[in-house]
């Protein structure tokens, strides 16, 4: 593998995540080399190891690019933690600085083992307190306004490709995600527990499906999208293959062409102190010429309500940025995003 020798002495900075043992080294090297097809330089930015040492480690661990396994047609879809180091967007990069890998999974398409989408689950969580969580640096959150840095986390990996994660925020709110691949779809669950003393309302979520890594689906346009709440889907150039996502209690189905990405953004029920609320979502792939019939079929088997009225819908649901979401939330609720948590603990 070739690499840029000028990177040998590069200071990889705070984004690198060094690995402490050979088992983790093997897992992440196989993840990046076999599946995401990273260059040595990209791997270096992830693990903070010079490319020459990475090459030696690949030889020592007997990891070779031409030995990557192939998914059997009857096996579950390939789902892996996204390693970071390569931005999952094409454009609007200033709207997602330092994307956190602990909310992101890669789902590989069944028709092309090189192509994948990156699902940010969740990208953002709003509440009556303000922007409660954001999976990158952009719009100020409750925590950045107080100069509180959230700790890094990693997905827990389980048999069958199941992934899960949990985060507890400084005010006691906890949330997490579980991802389970099957042969035909990826089942996703989000949960949130209210560890504060006050009722949580306006619990809007943004879940982002980023298309940069999906060949034939990554045009920076909405011409290849269908936004039919709760479904958001993207078609191939010939219209015979589709990437479909949907969440229950969907408040808005939209897409952002510069990224490009898809959103089926749900809304948690209101949550009393000490209680937990959950949401279910799906991601699937379709090959065929009758996508509307497929959506009807998915509607029947997924049992997802078509929409959940938020009062934020407009005539044009094609694009809706995080800033617009925050502004619409504030306008609807007549609130300002607080700089302190007040009496919430």
C-alpha cells in the first residue's frame, strides 16, 4: 500500500484514538482496510500511528487487503462502527466539524461490498432545555455553552453484528442506541431516560443517513430522493436500486443535497422524571422498478405511523438544516436556548 511519507512525522492531534492491544488493533485495521478500504494515511489519522508502523503491524498480524471476507447472500447485512478519519459528508463540512464516530455506523449495500452509507444515530437531540446533544461541532449545545466536554465513547460489539451504546449527560439525561442487522434490513432503536427532576418535552431527534460512500447514490441533489414521511429514500442513477430509511413518530422527512444525506427525524414522547421513552427505526435496500409498491409493503411490515405533527412542516420539506431546525424550534416554543441549565439537575 502506498502512503505519503510526509505524514510520517505528522502530529495526529486530539481526534486520533490510539489502540492498546492487538485484539483491538486487528479489529479496527480489518474494519478500515477490508471494509472501508482506507489508505494507510487515513488509518494513521484514526489510530495516531505512522503509516510505516501501520504497514509493519499489518504484516505482523497477517492482515492483507486481498483476504477480505465476502458476505454470503443469506447472511445479515454488514454493519460496522464507522471508524472516523474520513469525513462522511461530501459538502457542508463546516456544518459538521470533528464528527464523533461513537454515534455513527456503516451499513454496506447488498449489491456492492465497497459501497456503504453512514448512519448517525442520533445526530442531534433537542428538548425543551435546548440542543441537548450534537454528534459534531457546529451549533452551540447546552454543554458547549458551559465549556463542558463530553467524554469519548465507543460502540459495544455483540454476536450477530449487533451494536449498542449508552451516554449519560451531565444533567442526568441518558440516551442510547441499539442496531441489529438482518438479511433484509437494519433495525434501530433509540431510547432516552429522564434523569432530571423536570418533565422533558419537545424531544426532537435528527438521524442522518450520509450517502458519500454509496456509489451511484451520492449526487449532491434531491432529484434522486423521495421524501414521503415517514420514508426518506434515495435512488440509483437508473432508478432500479433504492436506499430506504424510516422512523416511527416521524416529524419530518427531508434531505440535504450538499452533504448529501437523508433524514426521517422522529420525536420522542414526553418523558417524566425517572421514565424512559423509545423509538424504532429501519434502514433497508430495494432492487426493482416499483418503489411505491415496496413502500406499501414496508409500511405493512414495519408498522410505522406515517407522520407525527410537529407544527414545523412547511410546503417544501426537501431541505432543513440543523440551524433551521433550531430556529423553527425556538420560534414555535417562544424560547431562547438557555446558556445555563437553571433548576434542572
